[in-house]
C-alpha cells in the first residue's frame, strides 16, 4: 500500500516539473516576435507570442490610391501569415510536453 503512495508522489513531482517547464516555454513564446509578409515583402506585420500586433510596415510602393483593396488584402495576408507562425511555433513547442502522454483535450 505504501509503495503506491510513493509512486503517486513521484508522479506528482514529475507533473509539477513539467508544468513549470510548460509555463517557462509559454513565457518564452510570449516574448518572441513573429513576422508575416505579403506581396513579396511589400507589407510586413510583426506579432508577439500573445497574438498582439506590434508593428506594421508598408512599402510606399504598395500604396496605390486607386487600389486600396489590394493594400487591405496584403495587410490581411501578412497578419494571417504572422498568426500562423505563432500557432505553428506554439503547437511545436507545447507539443513536446504532450508527446507520449495520452491526455485528450490538453491542446
């Protein structure tokens, strides 16, 4: 009976260690900057790991008063590109913690 308790405590310690590592990984991700581009670099959007847009750069050549829609599309595409990079990196980074653990619904 006592041996079962020891295993349980050991497992809890492992879980706490893993939680701490996961938290550190999440904090690191939050501080990273992800860049999305569109139109061959005409528009660049920078987003942090918390999915907040922190910078938008638009090449003056992309600004055509006759075609505002194209510029809007480029900004949208660059933003989505940056968001996808955040998601991909987050899934990659956090995925290493769930490998080998059958925890449905963790991420």
